[in-house]
C-alpha cells in the first residue's frame, strides 16, 4: 500500500504524488484526507490509478543505505505494504530472498505483469494468497498484514519499511508492529521511514509519529540509529514537520 516509485522527493510529501494521480476531485477531498485508511479505502485508491507498465527505480534511500541495512548479502528481506515497489526487484536482483506483504491485489498483479521475465505462480494460503517467482526467491503475500498468523512469513535478516508504518491506521499500528517483529530473526536490521513532530490533528497521511511512540511500539530494548533527518515543514507549509530514516536492531549498531 505504500507504493512509491518517485524517489526524487521525501516520501511523506504527498503533494507531488497527488499531481500524478488521475482521480476525481471527490476522491482527493474525501478519501485522501481521511485520518484512518481501511483496506477498502486503499482498494478504492488503486482502482482509480491508471495502469503503468513502468517498473520504476529503487528508492534512493534503499540504494544509499543498503550497506547499513544489509552488511552481508544474500539475506532474507521483508518489505511490508510493498505495493508494486521497484525495491523488491532491485533487492532480488542482488541475490536476496525478498518477501513483500500487500493488502490490495491489483498492484501485486501489476508488479508481476511488468516484470515479464519473472515467471510466477499464485497460491491460496489460509490468510490470503501468495504470488511466487519460479525460484520462490521473490514472494508477495496479499492479505491484511495485521491478521497474519505468527510464524507464517518465516524469519528475516532485515526489513525495509518505506512509509508503511506511517500509513497504518493508529488503531492497528501495534498489531502491524507485532507481525513485523515476529518475522524478524536474531541480529536483524530494520529500516524505518517516519514523519514526526508534525502539527497536531493534521488530516490525511502520513501520520506524524513521535519517537517515544516508535520506541514503545517496537520495544524499548531495541537499538535505534538515526540515518538522516530532513525538515519538511516548508514543503508542507506548517510550523514543524520532520522526515527521518532510522535503523532499528536488537544488536548494537
């Protein structure tokens, strides 16, 4: 659901992204400004997006911080709320095993349609379905990520969270974190993109999440390293708003 192919701007700045979406004014006003998005809302958004065969480029942040995220490769990498992100193919082409999770099926179909060399199968699982490349090194589960049973995704060396955590509705966020944490193995590294210190009660996405909340939800014992921070208040025309990239781990960083 956090499907971002334009890596020229800060992820949480949706102003540029909206210009590239052909949707009705009603959708812009009523849906994009909702405080909490359901799976039905995300489905409606994707249904109004034009089909685009462009496979895109990997996120600039992923390319920049790949050595911090994956000190050694190949590795198993989780990409939550992946949409049809080019990050998955880029990680896969480096020899990693990549598993995405997405709540809406359309972008997953489009991902595999765009990558015609990725012969794939589709299988039902108890909590949804899974798209698998022939070698099974690239898989995408289509399901409600908050309802994934413990142990169903396997265990991972790393995770790349590009706007997923900030898109999850607050009432489901701890469930989301619990699923992610359950899937991370020992000595993991997790890239987390977050917008924080924004104006209170601002409508729409992304949610502004305090650093204290991050620690409480992911676990106070985890180590956290700040990779980069940018002041985006001017872009949003508000008094205060920041976009940061964090690296989380159960080991010293």
